[in-house]
């Protein structure tokens, strides 16, 4: 999958998602949204899911490193 942050629209989506995550619970919610989008299996949904995974992974780096690593892996 191409790096979603190269695309300016996807970069904006990532930044918006990152701003909305303020707690571990909101990170969980974002990961659930990403999981749901992956099940749709369209390119647009997969790219949006990647942005969700990246935003959650970034937030979780200090709070829960193993979950962060899993979210980074899912983004790929």
C-alpha cells in the first residue's frame, strides 16, 4: 500500500484523526472504525482505515507500545 501521508488529502485526514484522539478509549474507537472500513474492501475505505490506524498508533506509542506496533502493522 502506498504511503497515505504522501497524498495531501490523506495527510489532512490523518491530522484530523490524530487531533480527535485524546484518550485510550478514543483510540480504541478509532481502531474499531478502521477495522470496520477494512471489511468493506474498497480502495478508498482501505486508505481511510490506514489513516485511522496511523493516528491511533501514533497516539498509543507512549500509552501502549504493543498496541501501537499492531496498529502500525495494520496500517501497512
